[in-house]
């Protein structure tokens, strides 16, 4: 049954049968299922009337339904089935697009690929504006690459895009445009006529160079996860710049925050840990401002106690599994609200605390799930002055 015609619809096809990375479309990246990032971009784009996630996977369908429970714009998000013949290893994306186009009424389709999680609503809005204003029949996202391309011929290797006798400097070289696979815009009528995602007069929308990467292999995943971590940290730091907090207690995990998380042993079996003297100064600065301090760790080691004693920590809790209960105990002990407490953590057992305190910190090598919920990701790793970075932020923003 045909629906009332929509002007622009986003179509996100996601299979459950990925071979290189099983169920990659809902594998967590940046603390959330992969497909959530492009859904964000689509549902928050004011020019898109409806967003359709098409899948053959019950697991993906459940993940989309979970997303709908938490996003304010999810009323325009729909999860629909994907015909089996369009979800095989050899099926083209066009086959899924055509199947969808035969069932739904719209004027323009924006094909969005979940493997490009760096896509944002701003990208889509700018691309749609360009598409509307120009005389193009379709449009695709690209990035500019400044590489010198060669090809092998019968006469030997030859340059494709430059004169090697006059090698240009990078700043003088326009480079070339490469599809990054993030999105494609086309008219429904042309899609049905040509059976191709782009046709007619084709326009381009140039995205940032970092969006060149899309996830096909595990190595791509690692690259994009790192890029996303930096973006998330930057966005959160910018959001928090003017968000002044009155912090009266700073607490932290030990391994991975106060230390580098490594486990060092001598020949005789003695355990060693690497601490930073910069962190020691950080605790001193907090103490001078009357801010209480605490270490909460699941480990129970005497060397941690010795370090806490030297740092003059107000409260040390070792062998702790339920860290949030300890935070609440500290709030009662010092007559504080949770909003007056800051906490630094790096692993999954820190998540509950990070989600409940007034100001939360993590480190660059913390778990992705932890970095995703932390308000601030400091620029240095645990054991290299991470605590000092957090302290500096607190004191500068009181």
C-alpha cells in the first residue's frame, strides 16, 4: 500500500550477515551501535521527512526499536523488512533501493550507509540545499585526496593526475575527488528508470578528509573508532566550556587513571605500579582549595595505600565492586550532592559513577563505552598526568 508522498526520505539498508565483522551494524563504536550514528544524522536533519532503516535482522530491528525510545525525533524513524534476495552477499545496494522504491511514495531518496558514522545532520542539510539549488539530477558525497596516482601500461608506469617533471607542492595541488560512500541523493523516477543510485547530471558534496574512511574491515573499525573518540571528546569539551560546576570532592579509579594500567613484576614477584608526580601536585592543588579527594579501586594492594597516604587522600576504598554505592556514601559523609562530585574512570565498572556524578572524566585509552559517557576526555593517558589535567579543568571552571 502506497503512503502519502514525502519530499525527501532517507533510506539506510543494513544487513545482519556481514562476514568481515559479524553484526557490525549494531556493534558498539563510540559507546553506541554503529547504525545509531547515521540514524542521528538523518532524523535530526530538518529537510528529511522520514527515515527508513531496512534490515533482514531481528537483532538490528530490536536495536532500532531501542533507539526510538530515547530520541526526540524518532517519530519519523521506521524500521522495515528487507527482502531476502536484496540481503545476500552478492546482492547490490541498488536491488534494495529498487525494492523499497516500489513500495513507498516519495520524490527524492537519500541513500545513507551505516559504515560512515562520521556523517552529521549538518552534512546532509548542506548537501540537500546544494541539490535543491543546482540543476543536478543526483548528488554524492566525496572527499578530496591529494595523492599522486600512477597506472601500469605497456610502455611502463605513467602518472594519471600530475606531471612528474613538474611535481606540485601539496598546497598547490588540487588533488582529486573520491567517493566516501556516506550518502547519495537521487530522484525516485531516475532510480526506477536507470536502476542506479546516481544518474543524469551529477553533483558532489565535499566532506572533510577524515570522512574518507568507511568500515569494511577490522582495520577500518580501529581507524574510525579513534577518529570518533576524538570528535566525541572535542564536542563534549566544547559543550562543557561554559558549564561551571562547583566541585567539592574529586574521586578517581586507580589503575588506568592514576597509573598506566600496566602490571609490572620484579624477578622476585613483587608488583610495581607507575604513578605520575604531576598527579601528586594535582591532589595538592585540590587540597589547597579545600576540595576533598578519594581513590576508589577494585584492587586491594598495599602499594596503592602507600601512594594514597603520601598524597594525603581523604578517603581510600579498596576491593570495591559497587563504586556508585561508595560515591553515595562519600556524599553523605561530606554532606554533598552527587552534582558536587567529580570522578575519573576508564573501565566498565566506572560507568555507573560517571553517569551519576556532576562532572565525569576519562582517559584517551579508556574503554570506548566509558569515553562515550564521560563529560571530559583528558588529552593524556593514565599515569602520564591524567589526574593533573582533570584537576586543572576543575580549578579553571569552578
